[in-house]
């Protein structure tokens, strides 16, 4: 909070609204963690010999596995920023469920790859 004195000596206060609305902060934080987990599990999956299921990300990985997946994460974060700007917390919340399932899918495929099933 910033305080200033007006010409007549009265104290004026200026408050700043947060850049991210209160309800969106935790949703955005979960989204970013899930993006990191998806990135890590995808890269580890590549090292175990697994391939990318998404055709779009598969095309991006032709420039390099880590760079392609990182570029897809950049696109995802850009779309999340659009959700923030449009005040669409509900959409971002559903996307979080999708990415949580995706991370679990990646983990299950890695377990199967390691155990040889």
C-alpha cells in the first residue's frame, strides 16, 4: 500500500490489485507443477525407449526431444495465461485434471518399460 499527501495535507492511500486473482493462484501453481512433471516424465520415458503419443508434440520433438517437449510446454503456459486473462479458472482446473492423468499415464508406462511387461 502506498501513502501520499494531497495538496490539502490529507493522507491518500493507493492499493494495488493482485496480478492474479486469489482463486486462480493455486490453480496456476498446480498447472505449472504438472507441466514440470509432464516434461520430466516425458523425457525419462524417451530415455527408456518410449515414444510420444501426441502427434503435435511428436512433430515438435523432431527438432530435438527436450527442445520439442519444452516448446510444447511453452505453448501450454501461453494458453494458461490466456485462461488467466479471460478469467477462465474453470477451464484451467479441468486442464489440471487432464495433465494429472497424463502424468500418471507416463509413470505407468515407465513402470511397465522398466519391469519388461
